[in-house]
C-alpha cells in the first residue's frame, strides 16, 4: 500500500526498554531495529536435544521459556539473570541465540446480495459487480463443481472474529500464539509496546482475510471464495505491535499439527544479510522461517503468502545464509533487487532509510522463503484520469480502460509464483498523487470483505478516502486493497482445487503446480517501476528520496514484463477444479 500507514506497517518495531521489567542486556539483545521491544530471544539447540534438556539449560542460565518450539530445535526465552547470554552460549548443545524479530500484517493498501451487486456505492460504480474479482479468476464457474467442503484453511493474522455472520458457521476454532499470560507472569505487568493480548481480532485485518476465503454463503451481504470450507484462526499479530517470528512460526506449527490443508499469511518483513551490525541475527531469523515452512510442507500443508506492498522487485536466487550454526545454501529464495528503481519506494517528504523505504538486497519473509507460494496483486480497471490527478503521474491514454494491471503498490519479480486480484485505488496511483478523497477504494475499485466493527482498521483508518468501512445489520465490512487481499484469493482457490481433486491433498508441490499450470495468460500489464523523480505530490511535498511515484508504460510491452508482474499468470479457479 502506498500510504504511510500501509508501508510502515510492513516495517519492524524498534527495540525499546520494557516497561516495568528489568531485563539484563546480553550480546544477543542489541538495539536491533528489526527486533522487538519485549526482549524475547530465540535459543537454537543442536538437533536431537530433548525438550527437558532445553528447559534445564535455559533455567540454569537464568532464563524463562516463553514459547516451546522444540519440534524445530528452538525455544524462546526471556532472560532473568545478568549474564544469561554468556551462560547459555557456554552450553555445548546451544547453536545460536538472537533477538526474535517482528513481522506485521501486509498493510492495506462483495452469491450473497453484495457479491453480485452491480451499481453505485456512495456514487462510485467501478467495472463489474461489487466482488468483481471472482469474475476475473473464475471463482463463480468453479462453484458449479465445488465450494470447498472438507478443506481446512488456517489464517495466521491478527485473529478472526468467529461471531461475525460471515464466519460463524465456518470457523473451526480460534487460537492465540501471543504468549501474553507467560509474559505477564514473567514481567508482572507492563509488557513494553505490547498492548493487545486479547484472543479477539482487535484490528480487523485477519477477519477480512478469513471472510474472503471462507465467508459463508448465507444469503447475507458478501461471501468467500470457498464458502463451504472451514477456517482455523490463529492470532499471531498484536494490534499496534505486529508479531514476533516465533509467534508466527508457532502458529504455523500448530496449524500443521492440526492438519491444515492451506495456510494463508498476509503479513511480512525483510532480513538483511548484509547488515554490518546484525548479519548473523538476520540469517538466524530467516532460517527460523525456513524451519517453519519445511515443517509444514513435510506435514503436507500448502503455504500462501502476500508478495508485499512495497512495489519492489523480488529476484529468485540461490543464496548462502550464514547463521550461528554455519552456512546453508538455499535455492529459490526471494531477494530484492539492488537497482534503486526496483528496491526503493518512499513517501513524499521521507529521506531514504533502510527497512522504512529502502529494501535493496534484502530477503523477504515469509513469501520469499522457498516452498511458499508468493502472490502479487492486480487492480480492477484504470479509468480516464480527471483534473483531480497530477498529470505528470497519471496513467497514459494507452492504459485507460485496461484491466488486471499489476497494482501500483504490488511487489513483483521473478520470485512471484502467481497473481490474483487485490484491488487498487480508482486512478491506479498512490493517494498522494491525487486530490484528497478522489482516489477512492469503495464502489468496486478495492475489494469488499468482512471486518470487525470496533477494530483499529475501521476505527482509525476507515474513512471514505481510505478503506470505507460500513455496517449492515450490525456487521462490519470494508473496501480494501493490497497483496493482503490477493493472497487469500489464491488460498481460497487452493481450497476449491483440493476439494475437487483429493489426490492433490497433502501434496503442496503438486497443488502449486496445478495452480500455476492452470493460471490465466490473457493479461497485459501497463504498470511500470518506481520513477527516479523528486517531483512533488498533490499537496506540494517533494519526494526527497526521489523514488515515490509509479511509472506507466505507453504500451504493455514496455511495462514490467508478464512473468515479473504475474508469475505464471492469473489464478484460475474454474481451471484449477478440473480433473
């Protein structure tokens, strides 16, 4: 997403002192801007170390275990004694210790009545029905074959609201991997910047994602792609904070132990192996993600994740990752390009800053981890720009009227596996390049789904110019955009494909091959890379970092090429459910 809220929500929290708790500093808990304000550290043990031995080693060194991930040879720990880092490193079975990293939701960028509704919404009437995306990717035709019965999808996110009318009948259970009870017991209250310990979705992002996948066909409002599938909701992201890698990987392990067929993760972050201060810690964090992915794939669970909203190019590379346990060669990793117009995406008024708007050379997680299906995002259509759009940055006449372009915010590149609709602002440009309130999402430009009425998403950012939340019979809905929205499209289609083709179940590679092999190819992209241009936004704020505005090509052939924009193409449910 191209707003300050959108992109910064993809960043990682800075380390701060933990309120009300004295946590001794250790060599593993440096002031890492990709770390966490809780002081929680990950300790990796040699493979084969028993859980009891891990617990004893941590206790003897003066720490307390917060999350037990011994299935992955790791535990997370809060140090309680001075010298914990030195003591635990002296244990022969310990292979590494590092500060746990934070990830956040991929920020945001309606046949129930809303699904097929065709007409103005608050005066806006974008091409197609309200839930236009299900026309573009063959979902409605696929419903003649299956609606996903028998398939279980895990949504790892900000939680889900199991009482929402769209989810009540299709929620198996909700779980929370944020170890608030344990942290409260350790710290005695006051847990730094962590203020959301509720099992409920206090933000709304996870509820939206779940509704787009399994929203019930109950004759009310909207419905999901696989309305007869079931969802398991895992809260691993705290509102206003995000989620530590350990919380997210713990949710992955639990979901796969509970026999999830598909996991959707509309969240993400980056690791910088070239960071001069924290190369090993970043490598260890990336390998932690890979351990979770490998565990789930071995269990037969497919993983779908959003490509990100930074509009940067993800290459597909073999990389050497050197963590505390040594070096590992990893093929097929998502690595951000090092060309400035492919790796920097700033807001007007911002200086260039690593992790905030400069992602050059970084590894993306989790979508870029090998074995994860990375999903880019497309928009509805590009209308003719008006006087409310800066002419310098407006889509050209050749792009006007075209559909399914790469969304202006979507990341792209060789690592992308497949694309799906994610919605986009009316004029296909960032909001700051148009007059306030004109480059809207509602009325079919963005995507419609269920959310939480009192959640932060609608409470703080739900005005008509942003996400346009509204209520119907006491239930909340919102028009959103982002790769957070395209990823559940693919997860939902995956559920349909698995229901229609049981031989694909517990075979994530075969499922991925099916989705890519049946993807639609009739797409022409006009969206280009980020411009090297310091021009001002609508309000006159200059682009200090130079890379703020999105370019467009005069012909589709000169834009970001097909394979980089779309991967194998547009996910196609109608073809994916065929034998």
